[in-house]
């Protein structure tokens, strides 16, 4: 039950914060996750807290790639679990992706808490929590190097929402296609990804679900065309232009 009054002018934004704060209290989110959210919020404010045309294009390409993939994986950290648990589970079912818990600030206790929370929201199999399936990717410098042999190791396409940087690069060097969700179009993750969705995960996940319902009915050839014509660099520039134009318009008001 939300503690935010419905009439508050920033009600939606406060409700999202509330989910993270609750996630912190339940042991899903680290303190750094709260500050990471603050950074995201600042970019979202500039976007006008809505999904741009370029983000919609990226969402379409991302879902097409996930549907085309042989072994798609959705990587989940503390913030993602706290913000969109049910949506992660629904998207994974629609595109037949595996869900893997992968944390920057490694903690067995938090891995288990996140897996339990996702199961409470309908997930059946959660990877990344059993030591016997763990292996380490030497190319990654952080705790994120610990991955599941049945998941990220075997994957061809990985969705990495709200990332911290070098993993996107390392996974690409290992031949995987990388999809990022990041409100900051200048982040290393957004630039290193094959497809970066510059949008709030709380808006983009429901849109990915809707898109997956539509695209799963289309022939593979059509999905291939959507994915091939996507240009991440060009799309990131369009996201930046969208932000710039909004700031220019605001400065003239
Ligand atoms: O749970 P852990 O241990 O894996 O840690 C998770 C965090 C998020 C703390 C970790 O991955 C981290 O430190 O991330 P960064 O380097 O702060 O990067 C997170 C990126 O996500 C930043 O570029 C933010 O702008 C962006 N971001 C934050 N909130 C959202 C977001 N992007 C989309 N939607 C959001 N709600």
C-alpha cells in the first residue's frame, strides 16, 4: 500500500522512489542503488518523464533481437528487482528468456532475497544463485564476473538494465549482443551496447511486454529487418537531441 497521496503533483515519481526504499528495507537494494536512482531521475526529468520516439525504436529493435535469439538472458540487479519484478517475469516468458541474478555489489544473502522476490512475482527458474553452476568471466573486473553457466555464459543476447559500465564491453567482446536500459545516453553502458533504450525501466518494461506480444506474431524475416536497421550511435544522438530540444524549449518559456 503506497504512502504517497494521489493528489501529489509528483506522485508517480514518489511511488517509484518508494519501491526502491522498500526494496532497500527488504534487503534487495544496496545504498548505492538509491544514489544510482537519483542519477537516473535527473535524466528522466530532462526527458519530461516520457518515452521518446528514439526509445520506442530501441524497444522495438531490442524485443525483435530477444525473439530472434537462441538463448536470451535477462540480467537482474537489486534496483531492477525492486522496480519491475512482475514485468521482468512476464517479459521473460514472452520472449522465452532466462532470468539471471547478477550483482555489482556481490552478496549471497541479497542474491537469495532477489530470487525469492522474483519467484513471489511468478518466476519459476532463477539462475545466478547456485554456486555449483557459477563460473567467472576474467574479462570483467567487478563482482559481475560471477555468472551462471546455464545463463549468461551460454547466452547469445543479454538484456542488462541499469548497469555500471565495463560489463557491456566485456560481454560484447565475448560475442554476445547487448541490450541496455539506461536513462543516461552518455553512459559507457549505453555507448557500448548494441541497443540502448534511453528510458526509465518502469516505462520501458511495460512497453517491451506490449511490443513482444505484437512482434511474436510476425515472421522472423521481419524481425531480422527491424534489428538490422537499428543504429545505436544514431539513436543515442537522437536521444540527446530530444533532451537538448526540451531544455531549449523550457529555457524559452
Ligand atoms: O544491485 P547491484 O549490486 O547490482 O547494484 C546496482 C547498481 C544500480 C547500484 C549498480 O549497477 C550501479 O552502481 O550502477 P550505476 O553505475 O550507478 O549505473 C546505473 C545506471 O542506471 C545510471 O546510468 C543511471 O542513470 C541509470 N538508471 C538509474 N535508475 C534508472 C536508470 N535507468 C533506467 N531506469 C531507471 N529507473
